C-alpha cells in the first residue's frame, strides 16, 4: 500500500520532516520512480550534521542485500570491489521485494549508468586495437576487477589478436575473473599485485585502467602515469578513467553508500599528464556518453 507523501520533498531541509518522508519510503519498500527526484533532492540538500540520523533511519536497507547497502557495509573490506562492480554491470536487482526498489533506484543513478558506459567504451577501444594489422598486440589492465569488458570483448570477437595482462590487488577478484574467462585463458595472464609496485616484464600497445585512479591521491596519480608510460610501446596508448567533478550522483554515493572518490576535472587530469612530463600534444580527454567518467588518454609517439 502506498502512503501519501507528507510534503514536497525537494523543498524541505527540516530533519524531522525528512525522517517522516524516509519512514514512509521504507514502509512501502523503497522509492517508486516518481519519488526518485525527491529522494535525490533530499540527499543533495542534507546538512552534514543530519547525515548520521538519515543513515540510522535507512539501516534496514543499508545492508549487503541492496547494492547501495553493499557499498555502505563493504563486506569485501573496501569500496569498489569486483563484486559490486559486477552487480552494476549485470544490473542486478535483489528479487526480495524488501530490497528490489532500492536496487532499481540505484541502477538509474547517472553514476551507475556511467560505469556501464565505461565498459562499453573499453570494448570499443579493444575492438579498434584489434583491427591494427600486427599479428599480436599486448594490453595491460590495471585494477581489472571482474574483467567483464574483456569477457564481452572476447565473446564478440572472431579473430582476436590481443593478449592481456590483468592486474589486481584482490585475489578474490582474480579468482572470479579467471573463472569467468576460462574460455579465453590462452590470451589472459592474471597478476596478483599492487599497481604501485608491479614491474611488468612486458611492454604494451594499450594500458587501460577504469575505476582505480579515482582512489589515488594526486601525487600517486602522477607517479603512476610516469611509471606506466615507460611500459608503452611506440604508437601505444594509455587510458586512465576518473570520475568527473560533474558527477551528479556524488552526494548520494557518499551519504548512502559511504563511497568516496577523488572526483577530477578535465583540466586537472591534463595537468597530471604535464606533471608526468607527457608532451602536451600526446594527451587529451575522452568521456563516456554521460560525461561522468573522464578518460585521460595518452599516446606515445612512434
Ligand atoms: C572499481 S574496481 C574496477 C574494476 C574494473 N577496472 C572495471 O572497470 O570494471 C577497482 C579494482 O581495482 C583493484 N585495486 C584497488 N587498488 C589496487 C591496487 N593498488 N593495485 C591493484 N589493484 C587494485 C580492486 O581490487 C578492484 O578489483
């Protein structure tokens, strides 16, 4: 049964009214599409001192049973693990009606759409690289997580000429990704390692990283560009994803998901590239269609 909304949510910042409204949402098992805008407005307008009260009220759904709650409770020990990323790619919805509406709400968030978009972008980049005439092209993926883009690229490719080194710090991510990609194992080598310390024994035509550098401080970001640029082949390309400062889902991810990232502007990313001594003409920004995931793209001259 639906309960009448007590007031137009987008204009209230009074915590007791907010609590009533959230109670109401919880009573009818989460937001309906017509309530999404009000829920987002509520969270956006939330004063920082009211965050604990809202989280406390939301506790019944801030559990691993919902995607936002999985983020909040971090059963893998950290934000952005392979399992939650895979749930976003699969657009997983918990079939239990207590939780389904929260997952449906999560998947329509622009940030979640941008994550799905970045996988599609990766597949396109891989397919383009595969068209190059050399017999073999080498790809390094930093923070490979579920390696879903590799899986979908391989599944859709008839004459593959790409060989992948996939690097992740979490052995559970490697186990999951290698099981999922068993069919393509001849082309894949997994490395259980920290990207900061890893020293590749190969050089690459493409170095791809999405969903990783947003967790690095500026100085580590610059260090990593400089480090991995050395492992690019002449004519090679390095593509590093980072959430944009324009991410409209930032506040809801922080308040309800306790998921914090370093959001960055195009100018900041290009500045990092300059600080890593990459020639100015060799760096530019790509984006996925929503412009929420930016990709610093760096080439090495032939
Ligand atoms: C948000 S996921 C992104 C996964 C994948 N790139 C994607 O876009 O679907 C980030 C991954 O980076 C891994 N990771 C985090 N810090 C790392 C580090 N210092 N070295 C290697 N991997 C790391 C995590 O274990 C996780 O699997």
